């Protein structure tokens, strides 16, 4: 059964999570959408390959984002939806949202902070057709965003991504909760889903429509997706497993680093964003842990709240190094189950496998 998102049918209940810098751009997002799912580009410093990026990073990022959305939609051929993930903590948050909306993106998904003003940015951009969605970590956050948007803008999210503590990248949980999850004692995603569904219920009733919830973070396969769907989820978001695909925009060396990873290679890291994150324990992370990582010598102000004088490392430089396959200096974000990814495949194969697992799950 298709999921309705702002008047558009998502035939396959799979969302590909946004991964930056440069891991999910037009090739990956377009391929996922072409196969009926929601493919998500990451807006984070997406212009890092532009020739004038070092001199003009802000303009380069927005120019690249518009081009990447256009290309992803071309690859999608109208089959699925093309979304953009924008971090609220990013210095270019508002400009990235405006650019995405004016470029005709189907959905804007915002995490790493509360997107309090996202509906206002949509009105300003004169794009009333795009879906707007927050990434939440539980019922409390979902209720807060719904209350704010309802009171200020007379609307509620078009869908919600519920990201549990086993997700990759930045986490909406405390460092203690993230470490507990890494040690095998996560707060159950099913409990968080119940909280979110309860928080959304009054707003579903008030607006007379569904607010689909996609669960994310530690969803291993289609069988688990089906169990969450039986509980009320509309589908699931997957990210790490899409890195090991031919269409992923990361370098072959990044993909190989993921394929080489074992569970014990995954750790909780300190991020300059101010949130804990989950990544492979690369030499960069070891140097940070040992206090020998060199000081930051150049700051591009990618994060609104980052202080380059106290930050343990430059996150944009580390993420660019990773996507280019620099194991020594890269920050390789990944989910808690990254060690289970064992072979390179295609987006079509991954999505078919998930849907087959869903159909055959007991």
C-alpha cells in the first residue's frame, strides 16, 4: 500500500537517509527515487567539488545543490520522491532550504536541531507543494514541533523521521544514551515509535490526515521494517546499507572502509556540532581520543555554533576526507549495524531485498 505524502504516492515505503558530506548526492538519491522510494541528498557542504569552493564556499554549495536536485529528479523519472536533508545546525541552513525549495525538491527533511521556522521558509520560497519533515528522537520532540508549527503556521509536518540511538552520524541523544546503545543496551525503537504516534495523534485528528512516521536507526532489514509497520510506522529509513552500492556518491575507498568494518570498529565520537555521533574508529578518531590531533588552521564556518578554537577537529574537512577515501584523516559516519554490510551491490538489489524480507517475514 502506497504512503501518501502531501498528495504524492510513495509506492515503496523506503526512505534513504541523507548522508554528508557528499555520500548521498544526485546519483544515490536519484537511483532510490527511480526505484519508487524517497532518495535524499545531503545539503551539507555539497559544493565541495566546485572549482571555486575554497574561495566561495557559500555560493558553491547553493549552486551545486540546485544542480544536484535537478539531476536527481531527472534520474528519478517521476517514480519516487527526491528529498534534501538540511541540518538546522548548519550555517547555511536557511539558504539551503530556500534553494532546495526553489529548485523543486519534493521534500525537505531537517535534523541536528529543531526546525522551528521551516514552514516560514517554505512560504517565503513560494513552494507549497514540497513536504516538510523533522527528524525526531522521541515523542517529546515530535509534540514540540507539532505544537510550534500548529500555533505559528497553521500546519503540521507532512511526515516524520524517527531516528533511534543506533543510527549513524549525529544523534539526538545524550552521549551517555549513545554509549549505552553502542554497548548493546539501546532504548527500544518500538517504545520510541509508540511515543511519537501518541504525540502525533491529536494533530492527525485536528488536521484530518495522516502524518506518516518512518523509523530509522538500527533497522536491519525488511522483516524489522514490517514489524514496525505493524506497530503503526509507514515504513523505514535506511542509510548505511546504501553506502555499499554502485550508485552511492562516495569514493570506492569509502565503500571499502565500510565493507572492511567489524562491529568493534564502530564507536561514539565527539562532534563539533555539539552532539554525539557514531562512526568508524579511524586514525583521526584515535588521534582525537589521544589528544594529539593537530589544531584547526582554517575555518569555513560550516556550523553556526562551532568554535574552531576549541573544536577537536574540523568536521567539514574530516567528512570531505572520508568521502574521498582518506582513511587517515576521514570521519566515516555509519550506523551501529555497519559490520553486517559485507558486499557491494546496487540500489535496486538493496531495495528488492528489503521488500522481499518484508513480504516473507513471519
